[in-house]
C-alpha cells in the first residue's frame, strides 16, 4: 500500500512552491485531474476487498481534501500577489501636472454659438430650446408653410415612419418650431433666441445633412421693422468686432414673415483676401422679417394687437466668415490638428465686457 501521508506531504510541498497561477493549475491537473496521481489512486480502490477499500477510501478522501484545500489557499495567495503587483505597476501620481499636449479645445461652432448668445443676451434676449424631433404642425403648418411647399417633400426633409393616424414625425428643418412652442406657451412680450441643430437632406461642398442655426423672435405691441434693422446692425458690428460694417436688407420671401428680407453685410475681396467691413462686395448672412399674421393666429395671438420680428442665421457660415475657415466639411471631420488650430481654450468664455475673442 502506498504511503498516503508521504503523498499528501509531497503534494503540499509542490503546491507551496508553485510560483504562478499557471504553474498551480498544471499541478492541480497532475494531482486531481482525470489522469492525476490522486485520481488514479481513487480508481484503484475498485481492485481492493471491501474492508481494505473502506479504510483506504477514507484515507484517500482525507488526502484529496487536504490537497484541494492547499490548492485553494495557494491560489488565493497568488491572486492577491498578482493584484498587488498590478496595482503597484499601474499606479498613477495624480499630483503630477497635466501634459500640455493633452489640452482640450472648444469647437468653433460651440464658441460662435456662445458669442452670439452673449451678444443677444446683452440686448435682453433669453435662450429657448425645443426638441430635434418635431411634428408637422410645429415645423410647417404653424409657420404658414403650405402643403405643396417643396420643403415638405421627402427630398428635403428627414421623415420618420408613419404612425397609426398616418402622420409622421420628422427631424426639424429649422429652429423656427422653438418660436412656435414659445408663443404657444408664453404670453407677450416675448424676446428669445433659439440656437440648435437642424437637419435637411442636402450634402455637398456648401451643405451638410446636419447643421446649426440661431433664430431670434420678438413679439409685443409696438415692434416694427426699424427695430429689426437696428438689432441686426448692432449684432453684426459686435460679432465681427469691426468698427463699421455696412448692412443692407434685400426684399425676399419667407412663408412665415411679411415683409421679408435677406440680410447682407459689406466686405472687401482685394488681393484675394476676404475682409468684413467697408468694400465693394456683399455677403448674405441670413433671413429676417416681420412675423406673418397667420403665424400669430396659429399661436393664439391676435395680429391686430400683437406684432413682431424674426431672424435666422447659419452658425457654421458665421464661424467661417469670422475665423477664415475655408471648407464647411472640416467642421465635422473630427481632425484634432484642425481643432487645435481653429479651436478655443476652455476658459476663453466670450463676454462683451471681456471681449468675444482673446
């Protein structure tokens, strides 16, 4: 009969000497695996007589339990040591200064929206927001856009699937629905700007399927076209930080305003360089006009008592003009080199007192 005390002692010595979890696992297989030495001893019990098998079986079970306990104990020790070694290896000194190359940048779109908001806030405007997913009423009908208008067609608008009643939600094509929601929820006087994302089925060198707009709305009993012109002229001068920027209003048509006007600013292109200010050229920056009476009626306001103006501008276009960004597509390419060149430091918060840009 094999000396089981010696088998247990040798196994426990080998287990205690295992230097890694891999070595310990190999040792477990050699002892307790299907073809392990202790497993083979357990199988040999079948060749013994009843009495001998009973006595040997009890001893072998004691050895097997002792070896299993030694394996578990050694595994816990090795796992603890491995964890401590990893924690020591991956330790980070949080008191070290940040690396300069890891410095973040504010995207020009976010910066320009903050600049525009700061200017209009100084004029008394508050910021209003609305959902990106809209319904037909807020995006089209309430804005006096007729059913046959091209903007409603599939090739211009991102529509969702039809609902049970046949209607469909859509990705808003402008931030004007925020104006509708504000007029429905608030009583005049109203003075808000609505910055945000908008979506249209258009993609080329000068258009992207998703872009940013900022719109303004003023509703009260005394506002007229002169107030609209004064507001935008003041905004343009402050935003471009140029002492004098010529502004002209060209008659135009928008379903939601009457009269309507495109807003142009003066520029110079001498020597192939574009400069905002006095010059022989003009650049369109947005649309504007007096709120159409039908829009006021759709929002429950009496057009004989209330009137107001609205305007809208593309944020990307304003950023390109102010900071000399030549290609619209680069706004959305996630190029860190581009962002480092055109981006802004996180603490460069635009204010009228401290300056929009630093």
